[in-house]
C-alpha cells in the first residue's frame, strides 16, 4: 500500500519542508536538554558534596578479595584520611613477634598530620569545572545555538572522562602517587603509610 499526493509537490517544497522539520526537531532537543542539564547538575553537586569536608566523615572498609592480606578501615573527611586502622599480612612485611599481622594506625589527634589523597583533589577540581560548564551552558551562552551547545557538551564530557580516569589511577604517563614527595610535617608516620600502601598496590591481593 502506498500513499500518493496529487498533484505532486515540487521538489523544492519537499526539501524546504524537510529542513523545517529538522529545524523544529533540533529546537525541541535543545529545549529538552535544559531539563537534562538540571538533573546532571544535581548529580554533580551530590558528587561534590561527598568530597566536601564534614565533621563526621565517611568510614570505608578495606579488605582484599581473594585472601585476608588486608583488613581494616579508614575514615575520610573530604579528601583527607583522618583516621584508620589497617591490618596487613604480606610476605614482604613480616609482622612483629607474637602477632599474625602488621598493624598500621592513622591517628585522629588534632595535632596529627593530615594525609591528602591527590586523586580525590583532582576529581573535586574537575567536578567543579563540570558545574561551571553546566551553569555557563544554561545561563550564559545561547541555549538555542547548536554549535555552542555541542562545544559545551564536548568540554563537559572531557572533564567527566578525566575525573573518571583520575579515580582509576590517572594516565600511564603520569607520575605515580607513591613517588610524590611528602610534607615534612607528615613524616615519619606518613612515610610508613605510603610505603605500606605501595606494597599493597604491588602485592597480588
């Protein structure tokens, strides 16, 4: 079954109507994108709040999947480790006499040095950049300009991908986290913590 229009429309009129249809569809997509950006901003703000220092902090359980080489917990306040109790059982780290594992504690005393996780600091910076891009897309630029919106979405995608990669450990060409120098105030306790975490990263646990 086929539908015929009689008399047939001129080719120029058909082309014009197709272009108008595509233009209206693009306008609808750009308009609907505003609601999507609002939802995306809410999600980004929730991620940013997880990296914002709080009085209570978040306690994370540490464990190894295939063995009991690692047990314990750490407490994060924003991007800093403020408290922790870790039990390590590694062949390269013999435990003290009379113990089955090597215990590592992170002091929560006010005078204790803070241990900042550089990856989370990078992620927080990128999330703030994403929020700036969303605000600029919604309020500053021309919301009906498809080229402008496309460039903003590409920038937003790049920031999200960089944040995702930072959580995975960064690029292979970047300097490893355990090679970064420590603040003199954080030694020697932080030096031991960095060494033990380096051993964990190298161990098959």
